[in-house]
């Protein structure tokens, strides 16, 4: 049952880097899982960010670039409205693995 809920809107898996050069963060370490749908944002681990003032407390900083154009936000909303969160692990999750550094 959960198999048809987990990543049900999946169209294409993430590539080794975003196809849009504006979504690439220079000097950032790309973190993603190869089975993740490309409609999710690419996440980068960075050394610093202007909103992080105390790196003694916050050890890891992760960022992604959001396209805030109306049509992009609408497409994101349509994709996200059907996403489901499983309450417990099940057999369908084993093949998907966990997020890892590229």
C-alpha cells in the first residue's frame, strides 16, 4: 500500500548536479539521494551563511535555492500537495536508502 504513496509523483531522478546553473551553489557540497525526485530541491552543505551568527552552536549549514516565480511556486504546490509522510518504516523504504553526500 505505501509503495504507491512513496514518491508517487516521481518523474525523473536527480542528476549529479542541477541542470539550471542558477541553482548551483559555488563552494557548496551537494547532498542528495540518487532516487530522489528531481522536483525536490538540491541541498548543499556550506561553511557559512549570513543568517548563521554562531557557528559554535550551529555546526552544519544546509541551503537550497528556491524559484519564487509564480509559475514555479504553483508547480511546487501541485507536486507537494500529494506527498505523503509514512508514520513508521515499512518494506518499501529499504530500497530507497538515506540521503548522502554526492
